[in-house]
């Protein structure tokens, strides 16, 4: 354990545990163009070479001007639900076996995208104001590989109300399975954008299965809140000594 500060409110001893990772999707480059000026929002689904792809960032196309873009392998899942208006809300994906992307998860409340943290939510108060205060959610992984989304508690993170619409986007990916695929020259299309054409200019790289837990040794286990009884750095040192 490590106590990180001399202020008890900030210094709960944080366990140097592990954070289970999931998968990373393989990425490819494509030459993309459109007959009209077109904007493609993030997490739009593409098809090409027998696989499914998505864009992590918005793509802006000018008519007749090809550009190079990066797409990632994976199927986008979109979940909408209403908040509960209570503390300790959470959501767990139905997919297990570490098939959800470790990076491509987006959560919004009433169309406002929440900040994503891989740690606890204790320094993300939901009070709207100046400074670094912002709405947030915690991205975690259960032992069986399912995505776990945690909202907030007692003012920390985000607490969606019963009239709030929560939208969760995440990608289910094959990880490193496509790293050896040969796709250069194949065509791709964007779902819902018939004027857009694309061609693969590279083969997939970067896909990865769940990482060894040792890689996450220094990620703290984290909690939703801090408490006035938290152990301070000096107290911790004294006890260890």
C-alpha cells in the first residue's frame, strides 16, 4: 500500500494492485473520399475486407478531396438507459472473456460526454463549477473480462437522475487476431454514408489481447470517495517503520 499525501482527505492508502485490461483493436489506414462535403461522427460503423471497423475520431471530408484516416477493428455496441438517481450506480456488459476494447468506451448523460478515469472517482466531484471539477465515470474490468462502468457516490463522479438519458458506446474487438491479415487495396464503406468511398492503404497492426497483469501493477485499486479517517503519508511511514 502507498499513502500518497499528508492530507488525510486525499491520502487513503491506495493498494498497488492490478487493473485487469481487456483487448486493443488492430488499426489500419485508408484513403477516403466523398462526392459531397461530409462529416462522419466518432464510432460510426464501417465494413471492408470481410471485417467490421469504426472511427475513434470525427472524419471531415471535402467533396472530391481524398484524405488518409485511421479505422479500428470492432463492432460498436450502443446501450441507452435511464439513470436511477441513486449512489453506486453501475453497468456491466454482457460480453465476457475480455472481448471489449480497453480504450474505446464512451459514456454520456443527456448527450454530455463524461470524463473517463481508469482510477477511482474521488477527485471528480459532480458539482458543476470552476477548476478541474467535472462529471466522470470509472472504466473497470471484472475478473471474467466483462466491462464494468461505475458512476458516482456521495457527490463524486456522476449520478444520473431518473429523467437523465445515459448512452454507453463500446467496441467489441478480436484483438490481435487481425494483425496478420492482408487488406491493402480492398474497399471499405461507411454505414449510412453512400457517397463515401475508401480503400485500405495498410494492413492491420497494433491489435492485442488482454495484457499481462504485471503491466498494471502500479494502478491503484481506487474507490468512489475519500474519508476523514484516511491514513496520511506520515502515519503510514510510522506504521511501516
